[in-house]
C-alpha cells in the first residue's frame, strides 16, 4: 500500500501543486487548508508523513506542529519560503520535532514549486521512515542518562588533531543545535561542517549556533583562515572546501559541483581536507541524513589511520549517511547522538 501524506497549506493552488507532485511520486495524498483542518483529520487519515506550511490563518504552522507532536507524533516536513524570518521559524520547527524542510523557490505561493519536486518527493519519502523521537527531547535524554559514556579510548595529545569535520543532512540542524554547545571552548582543533541546507538559511543557522556555543560559529561566505576556537559552517547550496596557504589552512565556499548530489557536499569537504592534512590528524563525524554523502571519504580517512564517528541508528532521524559509513566498516565508533560530544572532546584535546 502506498504511504499516505497529509498536505497542509492555506493556498488551494499550493495544495494542488504539492498533491500532484507527491501523487506522481507514488504517495496517497490528503489535503488540509490550515492547521485546524489538519488536526481534525489526523486520527481519520493517520498519515505516514505531513507537509506543513508555516504561514496560515486560524492556526499557523508552528502551533499546528506542536499540537501534532503532542497529540499524534508524525514525521513532518516544513514547506517554507526563502526569507530570513521564515528561516528562523523553520529552525524553531526543527527544534519542535519537524524532521526536515523544503524551501519554496518562489515565496509563500510558489508558482515554480516544480523546481523542487524531486526534493519534496525524496524528503517526504525519507520522512515516512524517520525516527521523530530523536528530534524531540534530546536534552531530556542527556539529563536522564548522564552516566552513559562512550567506551574509554586513547585521547589525543595537544596538537595531534588539525581539524574536526562534521557532515549532516536530514535532522542535522536540530542535532547540531544540541551537539555543538557541548564542545568545550578549549577544543584542540577547529571544526568545519557540511550541513545540507539552502543558501538563504545558513547565516541564520550560524547566528543561532553562535549564540549558544562556547566556540565561535561562522558562515563560510568568503575565504577564511581556519583557527582553533572556531566552527565554520559551509554556506548552503554551495560546497565548502579546505585548502592550504603558506600561513596555514583556509576554508572557502565554492560553486556546487555537479558530481555531488547534495550541497554542501560532505564527501567534497572531507576529500579536500585529505589532500592537505594527514588522515591521522583528522577526526570526522557523520550524523543523521538520507543517502550516503560522506561515507566514501570518511571511510578513506579511517583506512588511512584517521578516526571517524557514525551516529547510531537508535538516535538518527534517518540512518542513511551514518549507516552507510558503518556498513562500509568506515566508522571507528558508532555512537548515539548523546555520546558523540564527549567522545569528540576526548579525542580532540
């Protein structure tokens, strides 16, 4: 039986367009005109996933999402227009439990929604099998199980690690929001992140993370020197790469390469770092996300003597990317999300 999706949008035009895209993608589709209508249909339709607009009358998307998570937790993909205000609301939605989002290319009523048809289908498909318990309540898990630690390992001596690389996709922004603030200000190496994300959302995410992290967080929107005490977030819809100059390492944003499906590409980031840094001086972490981006290059890091962490299936929203790294034997450790920061702090001293 085809998976069912409830499309929630106050625009009849958008409901028809998204419904058509999903039906062509093999889904059984139901529609709701706003949040109130969606909540009334939940028990009857029992959808496998929901697409949810942000700006709606009677009940907005955030209010509806919070009620969905309280009354009948269901994987939700937010549909958001590309504005700074909606970027902020989208990240709030991810913190409330939405598993992913799609940026409408043409505003609230997007006449060119077909441009992201493939993205809508793939993200909704991933959502139907997503673990929403990971995106909700990680702080409570940390409080409830502080005694859970990764197995003891050999910590790095100061200067042994040149760079910490992190890759993530579906479910990543919410997890980064939990994981990065746990990294200490004294972390022994800088951090570079490739998070699959639209360009208009990166600056907002970097600002939000900078407010809560002990390390400084920057969007990579120009050539930047890589320094300890800093986290560098690759600009969305482009790729982020590491290079070396005579005075040290730099990170820069480059046009998205066609041979990589998702951007910023984790494989391209890690591959660029491998060209300039010995594998044993790299630590790599692959977090939640669909597909296999990052698995090839991180497995090569481990094969060459570096250390890697894959997020465990039990906490990943989608165990695609980290699962592939584990299946290839490319993970030094496979850890639940609430153990990763401690292990990184132990390794990168």
